[in-house]
C-alpha cells in the first residue's frame, strides 16, 4: 500500500534537490524523499536548469536522477561548466554493463519480477569468456571482483545485505544503456570473439527493454 501524498503546503523542495545532487533517488530506498520529489518535478526542473542540469524521472521503474544538459540546450546558449563529470568506461566495464542489461531484459520478459538478482558466481560465469586468455583462476576472480566493485560504485549494481554474494541489477541501467549503445558494444564483442575464435552467444544483446 503506497504512502499518503504529502500536502502541497508541506512539500520540501530543498530536501528533493539536495538528495538528487547527492545521487540517484530510488522509490524503494528513499521513500520519504520520493514522496516530495514526484509532485515537485516542475519546480525541481526550473531550479536545476540554471546550473545546466535536467531532471530525469521514471515513475514506473521508481528512480530519479539529474543529468547534464548538452551545451546547445542551455537557456543562454553558452557553455556551462560540467557539474556531473563524464565517466570513461573500460572495455570490460562496458561488456559487463551490456551483459547485465541483457540479463535485466531477460528477467523482465521471463516473469516480470521487479528485481533482477545475480550471485557473484553468475556474474563471473557471464564475464569469464571476455577476460584475457591465460589468466589464473585467482587472477580472474580478482578481476571480476574489481569489475563488480566498479559497477557498484557507478550505481548499476547493489549489494544485498541479507545475501553475502548477491547483487541486484538496478533498473536505472535501462536509462543509460540503450539500443544504440548496446549495438556498439555488441559489434566490439563480435570482433573480440572472432580474434579469440569463440562464439559470442554469451555476449549477444538485443537492446529490448
């Protein structure tokens, strides 16, 4: 049962904006902030636009975040210093994000469960094909743990407190990994697999959401 809406006279704009400035706001993790954020969307957009940001909200998936506006969309037409830095992904980080996005789509198609949970061993199995040949088991494990740690840091995986080696694929991944991005990664995977002489079945992505 959803919580009662906050009366308009009690809506807290500073709470919503400062929470967004700290990172992604999730309906399930930040229910109190969410109750203020959703009805204040027009006001939030007006406030953050002056610093070159825009609000992205997906009520059906339950997340909201701030995204940098392209220079040509700024109101004054002049470049605004970036508040949200661009993050350059490594090849293997890109592969893991593509594989996680594919698994999320498969989970949605299979049972419609709102949570897509993977164990560390499942993630290791997904990415192993694309790790450097000749790696020892210990080195491979270290590489995968480092990859998982980075994706957790980026906010696309969340460690589950009640399950030691399990991770939830956060649905915000759908907002960042679209069909065009997946197509580019898939092309790279095919070239990489061709060099290794192995099939690409594990790395195939169709971009469906």
